[in-house]
């Protein structure tokens, strides 16, 4: 009975996360567009499946993966072995990201739109390997007590430099890939590891040293994917150019076809897709079981509950992906098509701003990070203020990203300018806020925001004449990650000028 009650609360929580999107879309459909979108029933069913899938997935995390992961972290912290902690950090980062549903969705879109030049599995493996390396590096930084700002300044200088040379087809995708690595699976696991280590080590500050792993997990994949793009598009060019929208429409024009590819039409097809989903989740399960039995050499606590939890994670992910293609992908592309058809770009900008703000305010990972930051700062920071700052940053970022698609400007200049501003503010900001600010930039893209925003960008690039979907369709998630960092750092700079002692005491 208790578990059913907990699931009901999780289901309501999942619905509340989706509610802001429903309200924004509903208001625009009723008051601005004034028409019922095609395939409305399928969209509604898909949104319902997303809610159910996320609820089952979260419940599975709480029952199985989180307790086991926390137990492992505590055991390794007590041992105090740096090589063992680094290996565990790498494996945990790799396994969490390879199973990230938002990354799976973006990688599949990229493969379809690029007509196979970008391989979805290669992209996922590259991003996961990058995150694994950077989590291991972040563990060392926490143990040594090194400040994060030098990592971020040097790292983003490298990001901006690589962006200057990277082919335009890969830049938006690279930044989106970095943005979606920190999501429903990754954030709780990685953030808990960093904060737990900082709390356990004498002389470390939870706010200054515990945060930052998520920020590093966002940055390094951006570099790796751009190098991948340089190899694919520069070293191995092809004569045939991608026709605008061809790959995108193959993915999102026919909802029934998209769902059939994921969910299958018959019981045998559904069973096959469940097996494929098990393959995606196996890495994180394998890492946990290996370190539990081969390294720590203790029995898995609450074995039956853990098995149920792992099973729920797989089923929840499966339902989530099905719901994405039934509901959120069509919603994003439909809204883009309808808004462009109004011949009033003001409504496009307004929709982008509202959808960015509304979804971010309900983002569960952001709520959790805000509460942890408030606790770590002993009340010197307000969790609600943090959410408002981040939501405003996301809204501004997505609006600027939509403007770039509409005008057809090169994403290079926007990204380089954005991160140049970030680097400058990082230099000026009080150092205690830097790890938190960059972490907040990584948790802004939720399990429901990513597919909707990605579909919106692809839909706009498809509908606007002269746009290339691969070049112009991706990149909105990158803007959603940059500008929350800007708003939080600016807030910290202003507050330090008003009350200099506040930053020091935090």
C-alpha cells in the first residue's frame, strides 16, 4: 500500500512537470492559433504515456538504482582509495549517460536528419566516454579541493576555439549533446557523488567543492562531438548534400511510422523493443553489480526491491520513448508549423519564451539542485530565487536561439559570443557561486523539455525556406544551457557588490 501511495505521488509529480507545457500549448492553440492540431488524440495519448513512463522510471530509480548507488559511494568514500574512486566515477558517468533517454532521442534524430553520416550509437558512446572521463577528473578536483573556475575558463576557451574550426553541420548538435547529458538519470547520480565526497572530506565546502561535476559533464562532450564532426565532415566529405528537411520529415512527418519503429505493432515487436531498452540500461546495472560484488564483495542490500526497481527503470524508459514519438515530437513540430503560418513572428518569439520559462520552473532536477544549494549555503541562497533566475535564463536563451533560426545566422557567432560572456562573468563572479552556476546550466533541460525544444527547432528549420535542418534545427538546447549561467553569475556579481560579506560567508 505504501509503495502504491508513493507511486501515486510520483505520477502526480510527473504530471505536474508536464502541466506547464500543456498550459502553454493550450493557451496558444486557443487564443493565438485558434484551431485544433491534426492528430490531437495521438498527441494526448502520447503525453499520457510520457507521464506514466517518467513516473515508473522515477519510482524504479528510488527503489533500485539510487539506494544501491548511494551504498556504493559511501563504501568507496570510507576506503579513501583515489584510483578506485576514479574508476568508479568513470564507470558511473559512462553508464548513466549511455542510458540517458534524452541523448538517445537526440542521437536518433541526428542520424535520421544527417541520413546516416552521424551514427547514433557512435555519438552516444563518444558522449558517454567523455562524461566518464570528466567525472573521474571531477572526483580528483573535489578530493584535492581545487577551485572550479580555472577548469571552466580553460575548458570553455577550448570549446570556443574548437567551435571556430568545426563544420557548421555539427556545432548545434555538439552543444545539444552536451546539454542533454545531464538529465533524468545523470544529475542525481553525479551530483550526489560530488556533494557526498565534499561532505565526507575535512576542509571541503559542499557549495564550492561539491558542485561542479555536472558542469564538467556538460562541457567536455561539446568538445568531443565537435572533433567527431571535424572527422566526419572534413576528413570524409561526400558529394551529395543533405536536402533540407528530408531526414527530419522521415522522422517526424508520420507519427504512426515513428511509433511503429519504436513500439512495434504486435506483441513480438514490443518484446523486441523491450529487449533493446534493456540493452540500453544494462551498462549502469552492470557497473553497480560489478562494483558491489567484485570490488566491495558484499551482498546487494534489499535484493528483491532492487530487482523490481531495475525492472521499473527499463519499462519506464520504454514507455517514455514511445510517448515522445506519439506526443512531444508532434507537438513541437505542429506548433512550429502553425506559428510560422500566422505570418507574425512575434508569436513565435513569445511561444519560445513562455515554453522555456514554464518547463524550467517545473524541472525536478533544478528543484533538487536548488534545495541542495540552499542547504549547502546555510540559507544564504534561496532555492526559489535560483529557480526564477534559471527559468528566466532558459526563456531568454531559447528565444535568442529561435531568432537565430528565423534569421539564418551562423550558430558559430552566437555560441562563441555567449561563452565569451560566460568566461568573462566567471572571472568577475564570486568563486563560491561558479560551480553552482555551471551546474544549473546543465540541469535546465528536462526529460520533457529536450524533445519538445528539439522538435521545435527542427520544425522551424523545416518550415522556413532556405534553412538546413541539420545546421539550423539543432542548437536550442545549447542556448538553454548558456544563459542560465549568465543570469546566475550576474545575480551573484550584483549581490556581492550590494553586500560583499554575503558571498564570503556562503
